C-alpha cells in the first residue's frame, strides 16, 4: 500500500520520528504533529487517509482532538496509547476512534491495522444496474454505493460503522458470530476485542433504530453474535 497519507500525532519526538521513518520506508506520505492544536490544523490541511493519535498530548486530551476531527471528518483514526485499561479503549471507541493500539507495539502490527483502516474507508466502485438495495422499515441500504438512508435522508456513518453494518446486512436474517465479525471488520488478531462490537453496534443503533433500547433491525444474540433483520 503506497501513496496514502498518514498523520502521526504524538508528543514523544523520538517515537514520532521513528514512526515517520518506518512508515515512509513502507511507502506512506507522513505528516507529524506534536500537539493537539497542530494535529487539528494538519488534519484539515494535509487531509490524511488515516490518523495515528496519541491520547497523552501536552495541550489537550487526545479525545478532544478526536472530537474535533469527528466534527467534520470520517477519516479513520487509530489511537496509539500507553493506556491499557479496558475503559480507556471503550472511551476512545465511543469518541469515534476506529482502532486502538497499545504501547509498546510491533511495527508490523501497526502497519497492518493502518492498512485495514484505509481499506475500510476506501470508496466503493461505481455502482451499476442491479446493485443490491436492502429495504428495512424506514431504512434503505445500498450495498454497492455504500449509502444508508433513513426516511430518505442519508445517514452519515464512519468507515468502521459501515463495514460492520455491511457484514450484518449481507448475512441478514442469520446470526453472525462475534469472532467472524471481528475478523471481517477489523482483521486477524482481534478475536478478543468484543468491546469493539458492543460500542459500534450501540452507535449504529443510535443512528438507525427508532428506539435504540429496543432495536428492530440490529439484534444481539447474547454471548454469541449479532443479526440484522429487515
């Protein structure tokens, strides 16, 4: 994967420099920011394909940077943090992060996660005649154009939200196991990250269901998986 732009946000100059060297060696176009303010400026100016974001910045919380980016952009954001508690991961995912990598990390793993994040965000090919459209109550889901409408109004989904919805819709009427979902949406090595599914399913329900607390379409099989019902 070459030619993609990545914004690295980390106040550890040594780590940021090492990341930039490694990423450039693998064909990435790298921009580095050491503060939250610089990160927000770079996100708007450089228009990266993916952002690597540290949570511990000197001038503001990384979550505030994430909120600032999410206010106008759905660019994939991979959090890179020394914080390893489960609630930190959930907070970051709830705030709109697409993935969470803990320090220390293996460079090949980070590269794989960045590639996966960019793939999820890649635009679909131009739709042609006969492309599958799924009608579900007030929802209209165009799998080819990657568009969801509710009562005729397009619903804005992040790349990760779309990927999760797409897998469930393509298997509509059937339960999809948690490990299959984690593998299909996030990739190998995520078998135990079930909190990702809980967070992103809740986000989809808030956007798509009439009553997120009593969903009609995005259903949970406790301890087993999820199902989309049209």
